[in-house]
C-alpha cells in the first residue's frame, strides 16, 4: 500500500508487437518497492496478440493500470504523448515495452528528489540481448547533464527517466524520424533545467538489432537530425554527431567487453 506522503508517478509504456518482451517490462513495474504508481499502456495498434497478453498480465492490477489501444499505428512519439495526456501523476516515468527496471528504481529516484529537490532524474543501465542474456558491462559512468553537456553526448536512456509532468506539458515528443527522446531532453535542458544522474544500473536495457540504436547508420542519421531540428547549423551538427558517434562506440565496446563505463 502506498504511503500517504508518496507522490503519484504515472508510468508511460508504449508498445507495438512486443508480446515477446512486454511481460518482463510490466512485471518489473509490479515489483517496484515504491508503491504509488499508475501504469498507462498505449498499444500502437499491435497485431501480434499483445492485447490478450496484456489483459492477463494486468488482471490483478486493474485499479492501477490503464490500457489504451490506438485505432491505427501512430508512432511512438504520439503514443507517449497520449499516455502523458491520460496521466494523473505529478511525475512521469517512461518504460519501453522491451526494457525492464530493477525493483528499487523508482524508490531510489524519489530518494534523490527528496535530497536535492530536483525535477529530472535518470539512472545508469545494464544491458541484455534479445535472448535475455546479460552483457557483462554496465553503463554507470554518468553525470549531471546541462544542455551544453548533453549536446556532446546523450547518456540519458529514456526508460531510466523520472521527470515532473509540467515539463512535458510544455515540450512534447515529436518527429519519430530522429531520436525523439534525445530531442526532447535537449529542449527541456535548454530552458536551464539540469538532469540529475544516479550512478547505478537501475534500468535493464534491451539491445536489439532491429532497434534504432541497433542500426548504426540509421542511428547516426537520426542523431544528426536532432541537431538540425534544434536549428543548429550544418557544420556544428556534423561536429556534434561525430563526437556523439565516438563516445557511443567507446561506450558499447566497453559494455560488450565487460567493463563498467
């Protein structure tokens, strides 16, 4: 049972044909030691039986979950925005349906909120593959991020974020042709907000060959697109993209080789 002084956090989970992985994602929400949450699942018109599976998974948590199915495929940005519009919490957390959380994830983030009175908290990550096998390295060498620092390196994983809702009401997800979460974080941090890091792997991030991050060439184009969407000139956009590529390559090399980065 939630404590009276616990803020409500709305967890937004978009899904599209994720029946192979969504059970782990949903169960990791149900296992949270922080108890005052609502889970909003936005099904982007799945065709793989996800609806039936989700119905079974949330059966015992109907008072804390909401299932929305889009009438057509709208894309991940619009699906997240729908979830945010339907949310009741003062805080928003995101969890993609192929990722999962450590059970203390939300609790440790709210402990940081109470300690520092901040409004944007993210965490480190551990990594698994499509077969649920863990890569030996973790990504925990993260730091508090300002706008200028984030321009050079996106170390904020979407599924690790806890953020005040009002910041998302001013800045929506948009443009699935680029890294829509990176674009949103930059817009928010450009206002002077800082993103506060918890150097623990509280997110379990799935690396998939079919994901945006798994397709390297596509990911490079999308990163460049973020800078151009921000209005940054071509030369600077190329510079930031190359810098981002170098740091990302180093990061994943060390993760696969078993180092903590």
